[in-house]
């Protein structure tokens, strides 16, 4: 059997919004994404609070998420929706 499908796996990575670390336990990744980090996430960001005329910046946390999907492609010498050969 000759392999006709030569699909590639693509991984998309993203980070959730920066929030106070104590609130980040509840943060979920968008639908279809898997959470890579645990607990309160990674404390590598800052979030902002506006108080009257000032904007204050605080250290916060966010989660890293990933999504894998197959990118269907035909092998060389095959084409079409069913990857038909010559």
C-alpha cells in the first residue's frame, strides 16, 4: 500500500489574558485548546487597573494553551480530495 496522505500536524500556541494570580486558577483556555500550565499559571505578565486618573500596573499570571490539528496534504505525485495517484 502506497501512502497517499502526507498530512502535517500543526500546533497553535496561545496565552490567556493576564489576571491576578489568585484569580487565574479558574481561567480556562478557549474551546478546542488544551491547558499546558497548571495551578495559577505562569507569573510572566502585568495587568493594569485604572483608579481615577492613574493606571496602576501589577504582576499577574496567565496560562499557556495549545491546539493540535492535522493539516491534510497529499504526498508527492498524488492530488485531489482523495489523493489519487497518476
